[in-house]
């Protein structure tokens, strides 16, 4: 008997379902991975926006004389 058949017999109806991180929380490992993927993507978008904003203020701004506000 193979390991997968033994595991299937031991788990019964729960075989093939995602495991929960905490039984009382209701969040599966798949949900946690999806959350990490979305937040990582959002962080990189934020970093790109910050770099673009910085380049606009630092490089393009002085070309129009925005650094002399007095």
C-alpha cells in the first residue's frame, strides 16, 4: 500500500482539502499565500510610485524653476 492511499484512508473526507493555519481562524494556507502575493505586489507598486514621484520632484521640478519658491 502506497503512502498516498494510506493518507487518504486516514483522512477520509478531509483528504485533498486545504489545511487551516489555525482551526479557530478559518484561514487556509492557500489564503495566506494569496495575501502575501497581493501585499508584495502592492508594495512593489508603491515603491515604483515613490521612485517616479521622487524623479519628478528631483529632476523635472528644477527644470521648471519649482525649487525657488521664495
